[in-house]
């Protein structure tokens, strides 16, 4: 394992080095939070694919393939569909808004007063998303070093917190590009063909497994529908995803770069399901489907290759974890803390340097909170379900409603967030966290509240809608003027 250890250690050291380099570029709020809105198509596509394909998509995707066969691809497949829908239909408009958070978009569209409440819901989602990724470190480091769960979470989480705090979005972008390359080589080009060959090829896999393992709908229609509701719609509105859209150099980059990333996700989904199916042939009696990835990597791959594939899994976890962390900190600072203190405008004596410092402090604080929560929780699936149920049930309707229906009002948006959020929480307590009813009925109640209250209240002021249309068209500059750093 010495060669494998060397590969992993070099990879982790490289992540910290890139974080240090990124710190030199993050000289303004825009540079720190959205990489100066300067990413071109290649870097944008790679980093977008990296953030949406995390530990759940890699380790969990292989586990679903182990349990259900090819239809286990549906979870990650719906993530790819969501990213494609976002890129084709909404990303250009989102990029032209020149904001930093989803809550800022809601304030622009509805004329203010929606930010804090929507910010709290978005903060809870991004926090839980970061926690689920951080928990996954335990699985990887256990395979590598037979490490204690708590120590593994602290080690992996600390590295992510370190490079994210140092350079913000620039560090995360640069590390995500490395992680994208490592994932592509490790999972698609190495693990996938090796797993299929070790299992005897597709003909042997079909001979040894039940026919339902090769049924595209074998996982069940209701499960697929739930995945669409949670993940496809979740991709449309998550702060972690929107914050990457904000990094695009132009709306064209956001549209076509995101389309490439979404297509890559579809291929990654199928690869994970095939690897899991091969693992079922090789190890038919594993205690848990989530052990399939680690087992096939540990036992079937040659020295060196094993280290690279485990680095790929680590890359998948780190990319999602860092993206969720900066999103969580951005929402906590800009949408909650600053608003509660009445700092909706930049302080006259603050300056860009202090804004970077403030956001850096929030990433550190949120990072410590994520590590502590990850140590306390055990069930990744439950934590992820809570995150997406809150996001979709509470925020999908007011966000898409604001983009698609001009009659929606701020009162309707607030009612939608509150009713949908409370309904999801209550239904999870009644039916269980993993039940389908919370997201079904939570979403319906959110829609009903939005429509009913919007129609019952005064339409949004014409001046607000006119300003909104100007921003959507890209004709209004960013509200907060920012100096151009010397290196640009």
C-alpha cells in the first residue's frame, strides 16, 4: 500500500498548495466568492461537473448499482438532467443578474424582504450538504489507513476548510479542476473497464445476475419520480450550483459549459451503475451496498491504480464539500448575518479587503460547524434527504415562480417558503425522513400558498419589475462596485 499512500499524500498536499496559490488571487469580494466571474468554458464545465458529482454520486452511485443494477444510475442521472435543464433554460438569465446568492435574486425580483427567511432555508440545505460530503471521508480513509471515523472526518474536513478559507472560490475552482481530471481518469478510464473485465464482461454479468439488474426501470417508477423531484429540481435552485453559475465569464459560457457538464454527469451515472453491477457479480453477499465501491477498489485494482481511484473518490467528496461550504458561508454572512445587523450595503469604511476577510472568517466558522456536525451524525442518506427536502419544499416554488410568473408577489414568496418549509419538517416527523410524502405534499402546499397569497395581495411594484427585467437582460451593472485587481 506504500505506493497508494504516496499517491494520496501527494494529492492532498497538492490541494493545500493550490489553496495557498488561490489566496493570492482572491483580493476582492467578487474574486473570493465567484472567482471574479471570469471562468471560460473549459474550466467552468470541469468545476461544475466536479461540484455536482460528489461522494453520494460516486460511492452512493456504485452502491445503487450493486443493489439495483443498471437502473441504479437514476439518482445521478436525474442530477445530470437537472444540470442540463438549469443550463439550457435558466443559467444565462441567472448569470446576467450579477448577484452572489439566491436570496439576493429573490430580493431583486420581489422588492426585498424575502432574503432572511429564504437565507435560513438555503443555509440549512448547504450546511447539510457539506455535512454529508464530510461524513464520506470516513469511508475512504478507513479503506486507506484503517483510520478511526472521527479522525478521518477531522483530517479530510480540515484540508477542505483550509484551502477554502485561504483562497475562496479561486482555490475551490482550481482544486475542482484537478479533482475533475482525477475523477475522470480514476472512475471512468480505470475503475469502469477494470471492474467489467474482472466480472467477466457483460455476457458473464448477465448470466450470473437476475434479469431485473438490466431493466432500465428496475429501481421503480415512484423512486425515479422522487429522484426527479428532489435532485432534478434541486439542481435548479441550490446556492452551491448557482454560485458556480455566477463564476461564468458570460451567459453563453454558463449555458454551453453547463450543458457539457450535465452530459458528463449522465455518462458518470451509467459508469457508477455498471461498476456496482460488476461488484455484485464479484461480491454477491456484501453486508451493505455502500461497501461495494471500497471493496472492489481494495481487492481488484493493482497497486498505484488503487491509490489513484481512491484519490478520485476523495476528489469527488472534496469538490462537493468545498462547494457546499463556501455556499453555506456566503449565505450565512451575506443573507443572514449582514441583514440581521442592518448591513445591507457595504460599510463606508469597510472596503473590499475587509469583505474578503469577513467571508474568510465565515468559511472557517462554518467549516468547524460542518466537521462537528459530521462527527455527531452517522446516516449520510438521511442527512442528504433532509437537505434536499427543505430546499425543494421551501424554495423551488418562489424561485421558479419569480423567474416564470410576473404576478408572484413578495407576500406569496414568503408564504410559500414558510408553509412549504414547515410542511416538509412536519411531514418528515410524521412519515419519516426517508418517506416520499414530505417532498410531495410539501411542494404542493408551497405552490398553493404562493399562488393563493400572490393573487390575494397587491401586484409587485412596476418599478421593481422594470428593474428586474433590466437585470435579467444584463443591462444593469452589479449593485456593489468593485475595483479591478491589479493582476487583471
